[in-house]
């Protein structure tokens, strides 16, 4: 099943040194639970429709807070339909982060 939430437009990778962007992204990945969530979604591939509480032994409300931080940083995308939510990694944003780190 295809879902537009995880479709990102190809973008030129910006390698300009941007300390504010680096700090924002590092802060978003500054908790082990968020790193685990990002890694799981990255390994899963397209859209993950399962319960994120199956991935981490945390309360749903806590996981929701972690997901919000990752979404605000642009590292993951998400959308919902009437019955479920789709989460996936924003591959363009992750590539930008990798390039910013490589430029340090």
C-alpha cells in the first residue's frame, strides 16, 4: 500500500556549514529512544503502520513525544488515515544531516 507521506522530492544536498541546523538535528537525536526509533524506521523501509510501542518499552505518550521531536526536526514523516498512522524516515533530510556532519 502506497502512502504519500513518505514520498519526498529529490533535493540538492546542501553541504554549506550550518551550525544551527547541526545543533537542531543533533538535539533531535540526543536521546537513545529517538535514535532507536529512527534506526527501526530506516531498517523497515517504506511506511511503518505498526505500533511504535512494540519497538520500545515505553508508554505510548512518551513515544509520541519522541516522534514529535523527530518530526519537528524533519527526520521522519508521518500521516494518518482513519484507522492508522504511517511513519517513515525522511531520506532527504537524513542525507542532509549526514552531509552536514561530514562537513565538520
